[in-house]
C-alpha cells in the first residue's frame, strides 16, 4: 500500500512533514519521496499512528445488549483507534484466568488490537486480591477496580507493591463512594437546582492523594482514570514533581463540557466522575498543556436508550466516546490553540502505548502499520454511530477532524 503526499505526524520521533509512506507485509517499509501510483492520495490529509484508548467498556461478556466485542471494534475503528484496553467490569468479571483467556481468544479474530485489564480484587469485593502474577502471565495487561472505587488502603498498598514487581500499571477510579450521595452529577449549582447533593470534588481529591502517597512509597505505575477536578490535577502535578510514577488520563467530555450540560441533556450527560465546573475544565486543559495529564482516554461506556430514558438518579452513568474523541479533541483543543496537533496525537498514541509497553504508537520504518488518516479541515455533524449504543450528549454537534481511514496491521479496517 502506497500513501502519497501526506502530512506525517509522529510524536515519538517529533516528525511533521509532507512525505510518502509505503506499507508492505503489515510493516512500514519506506518513508520518503517514492515512485509509483498512490493507493491513497494523502493531499491535504494527516497521517498519524493509530489511536490508542486505554479505557473502554465493550460490555463483553455479560452485557452484550449494550455493546459486544465486534460492535465495539467497529466503533473504535471508525474513531481512528487501532488498539484499545477493555475494563474488567464484565459478567463474569475479569478476575480469573479462564475469563481472560476466553476474551483474548475471541479478540484475536477482530480487526484491531483488543486487550483487557484484570480486576484488582475478586468479584470487585475490595478485599481479596486476584492472583496478580497469574493474570498477567495469562494475558491481562494491568489491573483496576474501575467503577467500584476501592477504599481498602492496606490492600491497595499491597497491590501496588506486587504491581511494581510485575512492572504493570494499576488504574484507579477516584471517587470515595462514602462521600458521594448521588453519582453522576457534580455537587454544585446544577445539583442544587435538581434537589440533589451529587458527587463532590473532594470525593475524587482524597483518593488521588492516597494514590500519590502510595506511588511514592512503592514506585508502582499508577494511572489516575478520567480526572475531573482541579484539585486532582494539582495533586497529580505535585506528586509528579516529587518523583512519583503517576500518570493521568482525561476524557474528551471532561475537557469539553461542564455540569451545565446536564441541564440540556439530562441523563445523557450523567457520568462518573461527573462533569464539573468551568474552573475544573480549565484546570484539565492546563494539565493537558503542561504535561500533568499524559493521556486522553474515552471511558467509552455504552448503555441502551431504555436504560438512559429514566429519571436521573435511576439511570446508569456513562457515555459512548470512541467515534467523537478525535473530533472533540481537535475542535476544542487544537482549533482553539490550547494544544498543538502534535501534542493531541501524542496523548492519544505514544503516551498510552508507553504506559502499557504496547510497542505501538509510532510511524517509523520497521514499525507495525497501525495508522490513522484524518482530514483536519473537514467539518462533520455527529449523527450516527457504529457502536451498538448511541448514548452521547454530542449528537448534533459540529466538529472538525474527520477520520478518513484506519489501518491496522497494514490493512484498511475503516474507510469513510
């Protein structure tokens, strides 16, 4: 496959140039001025490493009425993603070797790289660690109790010491469940209008502070998931300055929107942790700008229309995000001058790859040809999805940055 006259952006090698790219036998064979007829004319398009999302929910096994491996992969490919890491809150939970092995065997048949993380505790009970060594040896790439935040400090410290030995990250959902009254909405002006207390910022901050202290103590790679509060951003910045091996991810919805979206979209804007204030959103953007926040991840969380079409406190939290992530990032961060295109791509490719040691996320000779081609000048309206679900508050939004091709392992897996 010959791609000609395209703008190549490769954050790993700080490369930004107009060039040609030749793919042979699933690898990047040559980069430069090349002879031959183009299979893809890249004029006015951008070529980048295939996007990598380390935080998705494909609901498989157990909740496949919302999403399954195949529809999740279709949504990911349409969003420019060539690698995703699935969370463990399936049914059965990813807390045993057999469930992980079954998932990985089925994932190999799909068009992109689909990995899974292991639950940290058995049945998410918060007390009994899984056999961490066995889970990694049998194909899990890290650990989390995402969705059910864990407040067992002694156990978390033990788990971090083991994860350090295994050299894998633990990803933490940072909300103290005892401090939240109603999940999915910020404790603030909008919750007051609705007669709810909600989820306060300090519920998140106290958990991030714990992770930072334990990361310093153990040297464990710690990933702060879907950061949402200004205080949490500042805490990550502080612990990084102390030398903690701490990483943070931000979602497109948390750097795009505030709690005001709940007024307009109701349950479609309900998520954990919640959308917070403009000051929190600004802090997240500044964290992305200065490197405090390393990664952009979607927390793609499909739910059915029926599940979301109930009163606010009874609806599940979460939104889909794979097919809008690049557009939201480009429109709200790059078009506004908050981040360069190089930095946006860095946070969606090589940074998440490095955290999980995936050996992906670059465009260089000899690398596996996992690539995305984007028209950054094309405006599009969010209107339909490849996901099985459509629970997005951004339907009808006009965004820039249209995914034109997704190439995984040298094969075109999505074409606009």
